[in-house]
């Protein structure tokens, strides 16, 4: 029975890891893809605008 108790934790971790990967792959794309893309585009545009805007040196 020691071999069963030695194999259970790796098997449980493998099952959960496989479930995590399946969930990640299924959540890519789909109905929320355009919403996610819009959020990323907005963040990138804001970062680009902030980087290009000259800072006021106070002089």
C-alpha cells in the first residue's frame, strides 16, 4: 500500500494541471476575444501616448 500513497499526489497534481491547461486553452478566443483585444489595445495606446507626451520640467 505504500506505492499507492506514493503515487496519489503526483497523479492528483497531473489531473489538476491537465485541467488547468484545458481551461486556459478553451478560454482563448471565443466571444470574449474582441473584448480582451480592445482592453490590450487601449492599454498599449495609453502607454504609447504617455511615452510620447513631453514632460513638464517646471522651468
